[in-house]
C-alpha cells in the first residue's frame, strides 16, 4: 500500500505546470490591426486634403430690393428679395452648398432671417445663382436705439443694410470622403435707396462681393 501511494504522488507531481488553457491572443491582435488600419487611413486622407487645399467659394450679392415696408416701434417690417452668385473657384474640386441661412441686419439689429431647404452642386470652375425671398412674417423686434436709427434713415429714403450668408460647404474629389466646412459670408454696407414711402428700394451699387468671416 505504501508503494502504491508513492506512485500516485509521483504521478501527480510529474504533471506539467501551467497546463491550464490559455486564451487565444489573435483577438486583441486583430483589434489592434483594425485600429492601426483606420488610423493610417485617416492620416492619409488628412494629408491628401492638406495637399489639395481647396479654395473657399466666392460669393457675390448681385441685387437687394426691399418692399412693402411698415415702420412701427419696435419693428421694421419688409419683404427682402436677394440674389447671390456662388462661384466654385477650384479647378479640380467639386463644391456642394447646403444648409444655407440668410440673415438681414441693420447694424447689430436682426431684421429678418430664413433657412433654405435646398442645396446646390457646383462642378469645377462653375457658378450658380441663388435667389432668396424673406417675407414680413419673419420680422424681428428691434432695440429702441436701433429702431430710432433705422427710422431716421428711412425718413431720408436711404438705409444701409448688412446681409450674412451661412453655408455648409462640402468639397469632393475622386474617391476621397467629402470635406465639410461651416462658413459665414458677410455683405456689409449695402445702401438701398427708396424713391417713395410706398415704393421698392433698390441697391444703389451694382452689387457687392461678400467676405468670408473667420
């Protein structure tokens, strides 16, 4: 019996240490490879757009007319008809213009605003006309000082307006993912002349280039 016990003890002690099952290591390695792949891919795309360096679109306000005006404290209610030209100045990159918002201001006072539901596609070195109609139902209330100043200018039949245009610009080329930028253009000091209190006011200059606001 003693001989048998010694044999059993020796058999147990002779079993290899660490014979428990090990978890396969290919899962974390595969995850690491996927992460590295996407990191390198994003880096390549970033460098590609850095080299391409698409130019900002050029926007010009062609015309601005103001009609159906009612001046009643604290509101300057009117209809605004505006036309822009959007120009894609890139020779190799297409341009997508989306989420357009147009704002009409008098100094720092908001007069009217509108968000357009349509988008524009502009191929390389092409342009598109953008017409916007802002109606009296979008009128906003003004602060006392701003209302007094615009009323004084209105009584002289010459009013200076400011127009802001906010867009989401998408740049596309080949198989690269679209690069998007939110941009704001400012068309400042737009002098509109009125020939009568019931007539339509027209932009005195022949149009004005809008500047990108950083």
